[in-house]
C-alpha cells in the first residue's frame, strides 16, 4: 500500500509561539515534532561550550541536520511536524523537496514584531541557559542598553501549499480544532479496526 506522509511546517518570528503551537499540533495529531532549536541545543551540548565559542559554521550545520532529519523521516514514510523561525529564503532550501514527497501544510504564527520581540526577550531573561545554547543577541542588547530590539522584517514562507496564518496574541485564532482540520486532521481511527 502506497501512502504519502504529511509534513506540517510551523514558522514565524522568534517569540511568536511556534514551539507551543508545534507541541500542541504534534500532540493532537500524534506526530513527531522536529524542532530546529532542540537540534541546536543537542549540538551545543556535544561541544559543551557557549554558543559564541562554537565553530563558525555551526548554524549552517545545524540547519542542514534539521533539514536532513525532516527529509529522512518523510522519505521513510513518517509524517512530521517541523518547526523553525526561518524566513522564506531558508525554508526555500528544503520545502521544494518536501513538496515532492509529502502532503505539505504551513502554519505561520502571526504576531506583530514588537510583541514577538518582547516575548522572545522575556523567554531569554527567564532562562539563563538560553543564551548559552542560542547566543541570544536580543538578551545581550537588552542587558547592554536596557532597550528592546524589535528585530528585522520577517519574510514568512510563501509556497504553493495550503497555508494558514494563526494569531497567537491570545491563544490561537483560528482555534485548535480549525487548525487540526486545516491540516487534514487525524486519520479515521475506526477504519483500521
């Protein structure tokens, strides 16, 4: 029996709620979640040094591992949720290949730049280890200047695939039931009995 896996891509600005949404979607759909930040943390753990002391090409290498992991699972027939704060340019390195092997859906956490930046800063200030693992420049700038860096423009991924913008300002709009329905929902669990 031929079956095509499903790939749900979750993206947005840092601090926009991607990780939380990815965890919720992953749990509701019974799918594994691949997080670029979690892969980065494992990579930093291997070296055991602060982010700034890693080899120069570490971010590129982590991105390649993230992409290869997603592709390997999809090519093996495993449906997945993948999550990263990439802009279109970086997603373009892998989404065309994903489209060839999987039913692809994109969820964009839609939150304004200032609110995302504030949430991202709060997360970094509340977790002192985050700077060690991610080299959080927003936290560094805030500690030096006392000012919030609102960040750059965000170019959301835009591909010819079903795409849903999800406001994460106060919960999810549209709600989780609509999000799950958008992604095709669960398989008919009673059909396999």
